[in-house]
């Protein structure tokens, strides 16, 4: 893999790591997936959740595990618990802020919390001006062409250099494997208020080298592109729903320090996400750039 491809893979997987722990969430065992209509989804179950560790007034009383503040949780147990919490709201509004070298950009949108059939709409600055990212029907539409035009990228295409990273968006088993095997520690950090909501919080430390190996990239330690660890802070409300995920990826030889905070609210809302009509295929975009996406 060339240095440029490694850099692109890091950028792609930064998003897919968030997919592991929230961006696309994970399909639950009861098949509570999106509407069969490929252009829209609608759910309304705000009162439903997977957690039972809260009081009647919505106040979190402690950890969902038999641990005290400051104690560690088994990563495999946390992986299963977290993926359930990621889908407990079924649908939600989402906000995301990303800070790179002190500069912060914000995005907002809505999503269907189902990894097997992920649907997401995010509007914000994606580096090519204001644009909209859409995920629907197994395809990601990235606003990375000139003027923020969307480029279509099937997330299960093994021939695409970015698809390996985004393959997480359609694989519950792979998500759970990464959380279970790449997490070097999961620590319960206590009860905290997040935007006025009482939550149980956990600090997660991920080994990116293990994560990339599971994704099929092999050993990237010699590239200088992989940090030694990625840290996350996870907040879960009394209904067992993830309401905030904060992730810090330290600087590497090819990428600056990046901090991303995602928050979810208005669970059970009606969500409508449509397939973009004017997106260009990824291969056409690469060709227009003179093959820049794969050149070394």
C-alpha cells in the first residue's frame, strides 16, 4: 500500500471507527431495521431502550456491569453491550464536531441506527465546501468532488481502495470483533451529565494496529500512519442508549491530531433519507483526477 493510500485509508477508517461505536450503529437481534422503501425510513419508538440501570426519573445510578468507578470491564462483554446500546433508539438526530489542529468543523443530520442496513444523512463542511454525506442501500455518497458534488462508493466493493475501511458499515460481526479484540482496556469512569442527561460513562482504549489487521490492511506500524492508541469516551443514558461518543486520535507522521465528538438525541424520530440523483461513481471521480486516488 502506497503512502497516499495509507493516508486515505486512515481517513476512511477514522470514520469507520466511529461507525463501530455509533455512526452507523449495529443491527439488533430483533431485526428492527429500516423501512423497506429504499428511499426513506420511518421509526417512532422513543420510549424503548435496552438498558435497565436507571431510576424512574431517568437518572443513571451506576454501571451496567458489576464494577465500581475506576474499575475495568471485559472488552468482549462491553462490545456486546455497546452494540446493543447503539441501536436502542432505532432512529436519532446526530451532531458531530471534528477538531484538527485547533480548527473545528461541525455537521448535523439524522440516522437509522441499524448497521446491517445503515442509513445516514450528515450536512457540513467535508473539505470541498458545504456538502451532504448520505449512506443508503449499501452505498455511501461522499461530497468530495469539486463544489461538494457527491461521489458514490459501494461499501462492500472489495476492488475499491476505500471499501475495506467502510466495510464495517455492513458487518455487525466485524464491528463486535474489533471492539472486543482491538480494545486494550475499557474503564467505567462513573456517572456524568452530558448535555443535561445523566449517563454512565466509559473510557475505551483501542489499538489501531489490531483494528487495521482485522480490516485486512496488514501491519501498518512501519508506515508512520498509525498512532499507538485511539481513545474514546462513551456516555450511555438510563434507557441504555448511546448519547455521546468522543474520540481522540493522536498525531502521526501523515496526519494531525484529530478529536471528534458525536452526540445523539430525539430518539425514535421520523427519518427520511433519499438516494442522491446526481452523484458520480467513484471510478469516474478517480479518472477525472488523473488517477490521483491510487497514485503513490
